[in-house]
């Protein structure tokens, strides 16, 4: 979060288990809205939720729309690395998060008839998606499990230093 630190004041860490549960909850919302011809996963964040949703909805046709707009270090102009054909009719677009809506706007312009679903949504991007599960505030950084790893945390008490005694 280096160049974007001033925009984010909160951290919302998401575990693998939580992401799986939330993607299944998104599936429950999408079940009655199909049937779907296939899924378009927005890479890279949409790949994991798209796999879970494809499994739960028994969808075997999965494509990718590859867009890069930011890294963990900074947010820049969006660039389409790989598109998909058609207008999206009958297709389900899956992404992990809609943030400012910059990527979502590009996706909407490319596939205007598709149903756009995200696991998480922020207020600025929320109007661009059809379905989502969890809303987080705009100033929150969603920390996905693929962007973090488990590590040892030091104990509160450091035994290498003297512990103050009570009088």
C-alpha cells in the first residue's frame, strides 16, 4: 500500500476460508438469476472466486478478461491485456472486488449485456456491479489471502528484556 497509503485507513484481511464462504454466498445469490452460458473471470483477483462459483453452479466454460490497473504499490491507468468476444449476453462476470469502478467501467463497456458479480464492493464501484456479497468502506484495503502469508508473530512479552516487577 505504498503510493495508495493516504487513501486507505483500515485493513480488512480475508482468509482462504472466509473467501470460500463468501464466494459460496455469492453463488447462492446468483443461482436463481441464471442459467449462465459461462463465466468470465477478471484476472487475477477474480480467478479464485470464479473457480469456486463455476464449481458450485456446474459451469465448465470459463474464460478470462485480463486487465491490469494497479499493483500493491500503486494505482495507474487500466490496460486490457486480453479481451473476450461478444457483448456478454448470458455470461457471468466474476471479480473479487469492485473498488473505484475503473476496471468495472472497462468491463461494462466491453460486455454490456453480461451479469457482473463481485464478492466485495466499495461505495464508488458498487453501482457498476449487479450482485455482490459484502460491502466495505472506500478507505479500507481488502487484504486477500493470495497477497499475504502466515508468519510468526512475536509474543507480547519479550523474555530477553527484564519484566518490570510490581512493588
